[in-house]
C-alpha cells in the first residue's frame, strides 16, 4: 500500500475524548504515531472534532518523513497523509456518533 492510517478514539460518558491514537505507515521508513495530533484532540467534545480535521491532517503531514518510490514522490505522500488523516477522523467521529458515513473514498479500504 501507498499509505496506512489507523485512528482510534476513546470517549468518556459525556462524549469527551479521553484518549487518541493516530498512526501512519507506508510513507516513511517506519510507521509511527502522530502524538501532536493525539494531544490536539484529547479533551475535546466529540461534536467539536469535525472542526479539528484540517489541523489533524496538517499535523499528520508534518509528522511524516516521506520517502519517494515507485508509489509516489515525497510531496505526494505528504499530501496523501494530510487528506487521509482528515478522512480517518471523519470516519471515527461518524461511527462514534452512530452515523453511517455517506462519503465514499475510491481506492481506500475503511474498516
């Protein structure tokens, strides 16, 4: 794969984020967590997370050290990380709210 992203949110009874894990793989020499994005989301109400999607994408893109290869150049992989980190947050929020996400992402597997 060209990119792998995993995002998990832990919520308390009041739907506040108590823990976040965001990991990015396949774009850098090794997978790693994006701790700056995890800290940025922790403590927020679930309903407010959608407003943080652009920030999470930017933090994820800044955290990776992409390596250009036959799957794409470093700049492409950084932008891919930005876009899919935003999308991952949207998917996680929708699931936590009990909604079915209407958006479909071609060439992406969301589990």
